[in-house]
C-alpha cells in the first residue's frame, strides 16, 4: 500500500533509498504538475479499487462506517457513499454522462478524474513530509526547489461541511455498536 484516501484527504507515502531520494521526488512531483490520467490505466485502477472494496466490505470497521453514513443527516457529506467501487466510479458516471459527450463509463470516469484534479490538487491543499540524511535546511531547499512548481493558487475552494455529524438533537437516533464474537 503506497496510498489511501480518507474523507478529506489522500495520503501517498514512499520509502526511498537516500541516494535516489531527489530523483524520485522529482518524478513524484510530476504526478501533481502534469498527471497522465491515461484512459488505458482507468480500467486497471477501477478493478483494483473494486477488489479492495469487496475485500474490506465485511470488516467491522467498514460496517461501523456504513452505519454512521446511514444515520448521518441527509445534508451532511457522511450521508453520501464515501467509498469507491465499480458502481460509484464507472457505472454511475456513465449513467449521468450518457446524454453528454462521454459514450462509455471509463471515459466518463476519466473526465470526472480530470475535473476533480483540476479543482483540488494545488499546493495550498497539500502537506509534505520528507525525512532524509541531509540537514533540515538542505532538505527544505531541495523540497522547495522540486515541489515549488505545483500551482499554489486555489482553482476552487475546498467545500466545508457542517460539523459535528451528530447533533445534540439526534443523539437518540444514533444506534449503539455492540461487538459479538
């Protein structure tokens, strides 16, 4: 696992031998500056996401997450399907864009991926941690040199949602979780 997606963030992590750190980070930054987002890779990635979804679906943590989503207020982002699977990432986009200029689910998914990237992937929304053998000043200088090419100005403000998910008025509606073995 070198990446995962949470509700409001995607985390990428890599371990790189010291002698390859800077060239590897230079390649990594290209993902954020000029992502390929190749149509040929979409189906392969969708299949990987579907496999992960099916593998994790029966776990207690996932069921607890589904329970929270099912009991969330309708206007809260928790009430939406927050996972990825073939239905949410291929079939539904195909249905929504069938009357537009996308004629298949894969192309629709790719179009939505590009739109999402263009809206949210900019430097002010990112955090970076680099650990290496160089001094802190040297690390900072190299990181700023490499990652400084990522656009800094927001293309679109990230949405903000009302918190908390459970309001004092609906605490009684929230089911309790009991674990049985």
